[in-house]
């Protein structure tokens, strides 16, 4: 993983059926086209011995405005030119802009600024906030200072770094208020943990025909214990 071209010597790839590049993140197909061109230039000599190539992930295929025609053209041209099987990892695009994570305000302390402690944790429920430059959107909230009341939102674990970010609200928050995070259906569900014994959120499906939620997964202590073997 992550091997530089300069470190690959003749024979190093003997026995491998394919190559995988993964250089995209929430990108359009023009970025893929540039990457494929560089991939051909740097690694093309190895293609005759391969069976497949993986074009990696990060393709925002379902995002409005994504150039699908360019994607199809890039994949077809490469496959026809080199007679290789092509794989894509759309990942996030499968559930883009879907799912909400509903949290509750547990406490409202103050330490040089307004704080809001939620039952939602960056560490346990949305680790991408800590692992990469990711700021989840919150229904009805804005950037710090955009609205009248700014808070630093934190989770309930013991980690000082369990901070979701600074958000502003038109009205002051109250204990018991709901804070709804948007676009949570992908990494939130697959990367959660039960660190500090923080429970995992239920997974529910909303039926617009009857305007009702149906819980399809609930996690309790037994699930936590099974994770530990």
C-alpha cells in the first residue's frame, strides 16, 4: 500500500494480478481522468501482466452535477486499450446526502465560550471529524458567528479531543434540545465504536407515507460485550 513508483524494481510485481490507486476524495470525474493519465505514464509498463486495475474510491458519482459521461468514457477507453477488468469503489456515493443522526443536549457549561455536551460523540459516532478535515452539517445551524448564539459541541466521552466543532444557532440551546446531524448514513454507521461505554445509536427508517419511524436495529450491552469476544 502506498508504494512509490521509484521503489518498484523489475520483478517486484511478479505474482500480482492487479494494481490499485486511491488518490481521490469527493472528486469529480475530471480528477479521475488526470489520475488515470498519470497512472498510465508511471505504471503502464506493468499492464500487460495484469488482469485488473482498481480505480479506487472517492468518486462522487451520485452528486448533482457529477460528469457521468466523462466517467464512462475514461473507464471504457482504459478497458478497451489495455483489455483489463476495471473496478470502482463508489463508497460514500451509495448513500450520499442521506441519513440523519439525532443527538440531545445533555449539559451547557461555559469555559471562555459557550459549550454544549451532547449524547453524540465525535470519537464514538463520527470519527471522520477527528481523522480528516470533515465538518458535519447540522440542521438549522451555521458556522461560528453566523447566527446569534455560538457553541462548541462536544461528546460525552472522557477524551478532551471529543469535539465535534463550533456551530451557531438562531436561538440559545437548552438542555434536552435536539441537534440533528445530516449526511450521516455512510461513515457514521460503519465506523462507530463503543468507547467509554457510549451506546451506539439506533438505526431507524422513516416512512413518508405514514410519517413514522421504524427502528430496524437497536444496540445494547450484549452487542458491546460481543465486540470484546
